[in-house]
């Protein structure tokens, strides 16, 4: 049953993930920074968007870039963020409606989306070079990180689902 489900909707599930990954994963977010003239590109009195009750207390300085701070990890981190935005937003029922799925079909799409991303994490090992100890593709490194995180933090229930 699982093999049939996976093969029958994998492509449509991946379409949802790619749409969310590209449009909202890469297309969202704001780098908070201080400009050369000392002004901020955000209101410092506005509450922190991720920590209720707190205000933003750190930000990038002038001429400091994301790539400059994170170096070779910047691309894999960006891909990881985009993948996770796609996974997270795929849980919203409205997304299924936007992509034209009925409720029951979309439940299967979400399940296969998560399963496919974890499977991609395992398959991504093909792009790792043991000789250089480096990844040859940022998407693959990001998917592997998500797989490893899932294995560690969901170990008590994530992989027993298929046992």
C-alpha cells in the first residue's frame, strides 16, 4: 500500500514542496541590519517576530553579509531553511486547496512530502565526497541535515511508523 501511495503521488507531492520551497522558503525572510548611515532597516521598537515580548537585540552591521558570516555553510543553511518552510507550510490545509487537492488526498500528499524529503536526505549521501569531506550540492547537505535531525529528535516515533 505504501509503495503504491508513494509512487502514485510522489510527483504531485514534490510539486507542492517545490512551490513552497521556492516561492515562500527562498522568497521570505528579511535580513535585519544597520545601514552605512547608522539607520536600521527595521523598527527597533517592534516586538521580535519569533520571540514574543522581546525586541530585536542583534542584527548585521554595515557591509556584513550573510555569506560573509556563515561562509561555506551559507548556501546549505539557506536551502535547509527553504526546505523546512516548505515542510511546515505543507501542513496548512489551505495549501492543499491552493494546489487543487481535496482534504483526504491532501493528507496523503503531506505524508508523502515528508517521507520523500527524509528519503531524499538518505539519497543525498551520493553527493558527499569522503575524499574531500565535503558536500557537492547544498540541497543535498540540507536534506541530510533534516534527516539526521529527524533521526535524533524523533527517534522514538519517526522510524517506528513503518515497522
